[in-house]
C-alpha cells in the first residue's frame, strides 16, 4: 500500500470512529433514562400499593367505628327503655303501697269502730244493771207514748256499713251512709274519715269539682285527722284532672313540705314529675 492509500485508510477509519462515538454516547444516555424511568415506575407502584394498604386499614377502622357506634346507640336505647320500665314499675309499686296504706288505715278505722262498739255495749250493760231495780212492769205500754222514737244506728255500725259498701263499690249507698254519719256524729274522731270518703267517691265518679270542695272540707274542718295528707294529695290530683296545673302543683308542693316523709308525699313527687316536664322534654 502506497503512502496515499495509507493516508486515505487512516482518514476513513478516523471518519468512522468520529461518526460512531456520538451514537454510542446517545445510546448510553437512553439506557440510563430508561433505567431511571423504570426505577420511578417501581417506586410509584410501591407507593400505590402502600396507599391501597393504608386505605384498606382506614376503611376497616371506619367500619369498626361505625359498628361500635351502632352497638353503643343500641345499648343507650336499651338503657333508656330499662330506665323507663323501672320508672313505670316504681310508679306502680308506689300506687300499690299507697293502696295498701289506705287499706291499713281503713282496717284501723274499722278496728276503732269495733272498739267503740264494744265500749258502748259495756256502758249499756252497766247502765242496764244499775236501772234494773228501778224498772217496773207496765202492761199495755209497749208501743205507747213513752217509747222513744227510732234513732240513728250506733256510730261504729253506721261507719263500718258505709266503709264496707265503699270497698264493695256501692258508692252511692256508701255516700248516703257517710253523709248520715256526719249528720249524727260529725264531732267524733273519725268524722274526718267519713268526709274524706265522700270526697273520694266524687273523685272516683269523675266529679272532680265536687271532689275538690269535699277535700277542702276535710282540710278545713278536720285538720288534725289521719286523712289530711291523703285529702291534700287527692285534691291536687283532682285539680290536675280539671286542667288547673298551677293550682295542682302548688297543692302537691304544699303537701310535700307539710308531710315530707309520708307515702302521700312520695306519690305527690311522682305526680309533679308528670305535671312539670324537664327542660329537655320542653325543648322537643
């Protein structure tokens, strides 16, 4: 190969090398970019996977919280129903105890009547024994002018008959008998009881206006009787039935102040709860 050919060959090789080097450099940069892109894609995939996992955990937590809230709401509702049932049972028991106390008072009144009757019989026997020597047989005088006219039955018999008819539901007959008792024995110890039962008969018959008047007679004419607290309680309840809420509240509050530890005061407190609802109830 001559000198000129060698020069041309070297020039050709140099030209090839010159054109090949930039292409090789460009391919290397592309590979690096592709590697970087693949790395970013892998990182994005891992981030997406982590995000999905965290969202799954959040959804589970939300579902668990929702279930817990639902169970809590159910427990609160059940507790409210239980409390309401207990309150209703308490009111029922209070009414039952009040009825039992009323029955005991009635039995006590009946016992007092029997004792009074026995005492009266003993007095009559004693008086008869004293008058035996002075009595003489007078033929033909039976039914004559000297015989006393028919009188009212003894107080214990009249009261017990009236109380028996009252407990048996014979209200009109009992009212008439209690009225007779007040007519003939209005100054006795149990006259206030007779007046109370007259008022209570009016209450049971739905005549609340008359019941209020009759209960007032118990409170005014027999303030020291054993039916005073019961009369004040029933008066307050009668006023409530008439729609006179403020007057009923005043009467029940007065009863609680006068007889704070009585059964009637406990019943009065329950009645006040019905007449004066709580603020939360009024907002509804």
